């Protein structure tokens, strides 16, 4: 398997670096990296540095930087508008979508969402999504962390879809297959994944008025936590990323 | 959303039918279907009957059959050899793969699996996979239940791969992309998804000797519970099923 990835605020500019804080603890005390082992430091914004451990402390590592690389921003960008989901379904969706390479997740407070993100509880729920995306990005060795903002209203996500190079709305009733719809070669592809109860007719109409196309994934009904990752996999293959 | 699906041992041949047992309980007491509502009965082997509720009891429904349909067996068939996974990762994989349309799941006791299915505990673990596939098939309104046998040894799954029209092994080190590999138009496509610790070199060599091709999914590292569903989505789109 490839070298483990640890996230840093900024890539080290010196040749020697001390990885401390929570990431240092994780590397030294949990993963128990030792002198001579290799790792990657990433800033989550495309920058990565390969490094080798010089000395391992209790909760930190001293490493020697052996190389630096800067990944180009992905283009087209894959953005998913993901309806809030109950239980751990939202986090499972964020985790799997991050692994398969989503570039941005826009949480969506859709009309039929059973949960809404309000007040402190909402803030905690959002932080769980952010933390999940961060862990999944590390686990999958991604040089880019997915962007993940606050929950948007239907009006806000409709505007976002309207401004994209392409908007796609997963809709089991659509006759258009996601494997055949035209895709742009640059800009943002925004995919809308509705809640368990489905996208309300007025919401679907608003997305269509903003230029989005309803598309379907096969003939079966997918849970919201499966639909996004399955659709992203098809899109990643179709735009040549996979 | 489409009509709820309930599984029966055999499609009713009469025009009136009583749905009882666990499925009747689920329909009458949990989903609370009432007279006039529509549902689907499925035998899990391609046969479905549409029906309308005539009378709802406490734990059963009397329904009138309004139509029957028999789906053709899917071809090519999508078979996944899924390494055993710890915690609920195996069940999550089975759930999501069933939703996206896997036709058969072969549990695989790979060398690097942290868990093995032995004795009563193993039998219980297998039953959880079977129950998960059944629930996911109902939830996603699939006319076919995925086949799901006992855990196979590496020798057994290598033989299975060797007999397939195409064998693909997910391997992050492969230079061949799953979106470009040649696929057959008929017969079985068997996809091998390794354990969290990766497929052992001797296992990979055995699959290759049996004619399988290593393929990769993008540049990131996917968990075993995400890899199968993402790969299946790409394959479903490529064989024209999606």
C-alpha cells in the first residue's frame, strides 16, 4: 500500500520538519511510525511532500523532506449537492464520496429531509461531515480535501446548479441515463442527490428551470448514501479521471 | 416512489393472495399498507406480480393480483468476489452492491482478512450478509436477489474467476483503468475486491494465472466497502445496464 498521508496547515519549506499536534500523535502513537519509514505530508490543497522519519517521539515525529509535488486543481470539478440524511447515512455518504474523489460537497436542507441542521446541533452535524471528509481524504491518500460549506437552502443550491457548466439531478423517474448524458470537458459538474423521501416536485421543477437535467441510475432504487458514490464513479470514469 | 416490494417463496397463481408471515407483518404492521394501496410481490428470481390491497389484517394482507411479469436473467452477469471485512464493513458493502445490481456475491476468505468465517460465528456472519442482501433487494425493488453462497478459499475463487468470461482484480498498483478494459457482452464478469490489508502477491499471481486482469479505480485508495460499489457502478454503465 502507499505511504500514509498526514495533513498539515502548510507544506514545510525547510528540509526538516516536526509533525506534532493531533496528526503527530496519530503518526507516532497510533500508527507507530518509526525512523526510516516513509510518509506523505499534504496541505489538502494539492500540495504534498514525501518525507522519511528521522526520529519518533511519544506524540510527534521529526521528518526529513525528500520531495514536493503540487497537483493541478481537478477539472472538470465534481460537486455533489447532498441532501441531509438521518443517522449516520450522511457521514457514510461523505466518506464514500470523498474516497471516490468528490471535489466539493454542498449539504442541502431539502423539503423532505427528516433532519435539518439548526443551531448547535446543526453545527455539530456539519462538523461531523467535515471531520469525516478529512479522515476519508487521509485514508484514501487524496491531495485535495473536498470543500464542504454550511447547509444550503433549496434556493441557494438551485442558484449553484444554475451557475455550473452542467447540472444533473438524480431522479429514478427520468428516462435519461447518467451513462449517456452529455458532459462538459471543463468547469463544474454539479450532481444533486435528494433525500430518502425523494426530491419534491417543486424542487425538481426549480432545478430544471435552472438548466439541470434529471438523470437516472439503472432501474433500482438507491439509498441517498449509495446514490452519490455510484453516480460519482460513473462520472469519474466518463470524464477520464478513472 | 415506486410500489413497495415484498418477497414470496413463489408467485401466486390465483387472483387473490394472502401475504402473511414476516413479510405480511412488515406490510401490515410496519409499513401499514391499507385497502386500495398498491404493492409488488417478488419471488427474487425475476418473477414479480403487481397487486392491490383488498383487506388489511393485523399481521397480514389480502391482495388482488393485477399483473405478472418475468424479468430475463441479467446478461452479462456481474459477480463480485468480496473479501471478508471486519465490523459492519462487509454488510455495508453487501447492501450497497445489492442496490447497484450485483448478481452474485462470493465471500472470500483472503489471506489478509482480519476476520475468518469459522463455525457458528462464521455461519451467523454469513446469515447477516444474506439478510442484508435480501433487505437491500427489497428496498431497491430488485426483481432478482443476488446469489450469496458460503465463503470460498482462494483456490475456489481463483477457479471461479478462471471459468468466467472476464475476471478483473481491483489493484491500486495496476496501470489498467477499469473504464477502459475490454468487457465481454455475455457471460460472467467476475470482479475481485480484496481485504483492507490488500491482496497478497501470491493471490494476485494466482488470479492472473487464471486469466484475470488487474485494474485500478482512479488514483486514490478505496476501502473494501466502497471499492466494490464504485467498480460495479462503472461496469453497470459500461455494459449498458445503467
